[in-house]
DNA sequence: CGGCACGTTGAATGCCATCAAGTGGGGTGG
DNA sequence: CCACCCCACTTGATGGCATTCAACGTGCCG
C-alpha cells in the first residue's frame, strides 16, 4: 500500500515537498498512538491545560470559543491531515475548545515526539511550519470574510476554501465533496444565524451555483461561484520556496 | 540607561521571562539596522515577496488586506515591541500589506539574524515563539469580536485589548492611552462603517464609560467597560510555563 | 408513538450601512 | 492674512440585510 494513501498528513505535506522514503516512515511513526473520539464530546475544553496535540487521521473536528452570553464562534475546522492544538501543547493552556463533528480518529503526539522527528528529518520541520503558516493565512482570510463579505459571498467562499483543503488530501474536487457539517456549524463559523444560512443556501441553489444537501456539497458552476465569492486561492497553495528540491 | 526602557521588545519579553544581561544585549544587537518609515506609505505590499521582517521600535503600523471591491479589513495593529512580517520572511510571499499609521522607526531583521540570536540565547527563541502565539490568540479573539459581538462591545473590547498591549510596553494604563488611530482605522479593523463607529463612540462617551478624542483614549469606568465588553484578558498574559526560571 | 435534531419557511423587528450635508482644524498658496 | 481645500469628525434620514420569534416538516431512534 502506498503510504500516501494511508496517511493524509503525508499526502498534504507531500503536495508541497517531495518526501523521501525515510521522511514518509518518520511521519507514519508519528501516527502510532491512535485514539478515537466520538462526535459531540469535546476533545479539549477551553481553559484546560496540559493536553496533548493530535494529528487528525479521519473525521472532522472544529475549534471554537464560547462567550459568556452563550454564543459560539467557530475558529476553524480540522480535516484529515490537520494538526490540532499544536501551538498550545508547546506554550500555553488552550484558549479554545475542540469538538469532534463526527466520530474520528487522531494520533496523539507530544512535543518530544515532534522534536525527535524534526531532528531525524529537518525538512519535516519546515514542512510543518509551512502548514502552520497556511493555517494562519486561512484564519486571516476567515476574518476578512466575517468582517467584510456579504452573507452569500461569505458562505460561498467558505465552501470553496473547504473544497481546496479537502482536495489536497483527496477528499474533494471541483465537482463537490462530502461534508458532515450542519447549517448550525456554518452559522457559528460564519457569524450568521442558522436561519439565514438556510436562506443563503437556498439562494445559491436557486441561482444554480451550488447545492448543500444530505451531507454533500455539489458545485454547479464553480467558476461563477468563485467569481461571486471573490475567491482567490493563492493564499492556500503557495509552495515552499526553501524546499523546492531536496 | 536601563536597556528595558530603550527597547520595547525587551520590555515586552521581559515581562514574561527574566532576561539575563547577555540576552538583553543580544536583543539590543537585533535593533542595529534601523529604518524610518513615513505615515501612509505602505511598508510591504500585498503579493510582494522577498521582503525583510521588522521589529517596531516606535510608532504604530497596521496590517490589512484589500478586497476586489475596495473594502479593507485591518488584521492587526502593531505597536512598539511587536514583530512585523515575521512569518512571511521565513516562508512565503506576503498575503497582506503593512501601512505605517504615523511616522515610525523599525529595525530590519533577516532570518539569519534571528537564527544566530536563537543559537546564542535559546530562551529567546521560546520567548519569541510565545509572542507569536500571543499574536495568534489575539487574532482569534479579533475573529470572535467581529463574528459575535455587538458593535458597542466590539469597540469596547478592542480598546481594552489595545490598552493591555500598550501597558506591557509602558504606553498605557487603566486610565487610558495615547492613540493615533482615526475612526476609519477602527471601522476597518472592526468590520463596521466609520459612521457607525462614530455613533458607538458617542454612546460610550454618553454612558460615561470611555472617551476617544484628540488622539487619546480615556477610560472613565474601566471595570464596567470590561464587563460590558466581556473582556477577559487571560488570553493575553499567560506566562510561559517552560521558562519560569532560567 | 413521542422525542429530538436538523432543516425550512414566514413575518416582524432592529441593527447597522449608506447617502447626504455640515462642522472645524490644519496646511497651502495666492 | 485670508481663501481654499482636505481630512477627520459629526449628525440626521432612509433603507436593507440579517436577526429573532414562531411554526411546521421530516427523518431517525429509543
């Protein structure tokens, strides 16, 4: 079996750096301590300290922050191949919570696991740093969306970005992708009400741009949707200048 | 002269790690290549590559992203002691722009400068990583504000966070602080219109909570303002568990 | 069968954007 | 020295987008 297929993280990093066999097996070794989590039960709670970091192997997770008045803002969704709580394991108690959206499987990694891996394969460190930098670029783009985009462009942009991320690990393409999120998840992520998300989705459907139904997103006119959303994916797929070639 | 006073970065990091004399002089050495920038002329333009990183020594800068329709979202403000473009110097072309809000002074640092400094004083690396992590926590909180807070709480929270940051480098306290921002800056940062920012500021003034006028923010009732804004500053001043003591 | 979660739709309210007009200070040039 | 302009701020009027409240439909599961 090709290790790329068994391991979404390798697939993601491999899209930007040509990974050697050694590097692939080091990545695979990081996946040893597997743990399972059930949908809906928080993996890490806001304010908790001393928790591990994870690499998500299968399933979807969201990171969010709850406010005093009960409203919730979803910061980001994690899909297979993504890190989870990477920063907080090194430095601080967690300032937000993680909730599995579906049952999922994740590999627990400690700070020392990572340090050992980086010593054995320094290019991995740069690749992981690249991934972290990409995550932050997505966070910035998320802020722009919530701050400055109209509701329909915001929803559209979100779906397109998600698609690009999923495509990188083989879980989607320009036709569409499977998506376990509810309209409530979209609302909490996009700073909208669930009712309004529903209306926006109906509008996208009626305009023959995209359909989100039965846990599946289907793009009917990808290019026009991207135009309407102002979607420019350069912030997602910059390659690593430092690591062009081994 | 106490090096802490001459150097806001030392002061900021020194609030969380006890820095030795050696570490202080290494930090001071990073400030060698000083450059000046005039207000309003972009320091780094969106899409530009191959630029340096900076440590801001005096003045204010904002990082922002412009959209196709001309609207602008300010990502963050940089105040003395903050890094500027740290991530992009290591990894990628810049995905956003930097604009000096007032004339300011910054020290240019290259990736290799940093690496050398970190080799000489490894605890500095951890401290800088801590600062970067704090920046990201602020970005998350910014997203929460734009996504989930009403306009008055959003403005109030922004002013309170800014105050905490400035206090760390000796530029503010619970009474208030000097602030060169215009209402347009607030609007672009908070996802509001400038007209509405003006109304919100008036309301805060009339409710005797805070006044922002003539480049100065004055808190009249800090505690009530913090309560109204839901401001909880734990995300700002977590100390570094790894570096409690040398 | 009832309960529950998610989705869907209608109606009314309201927050905030937009348009418009006007104030006042600071700088520039005649 | 004054006219002029520009920028930041201010305030009012209007309207729209999104929220809120409410009700109902549907599929799933105990």
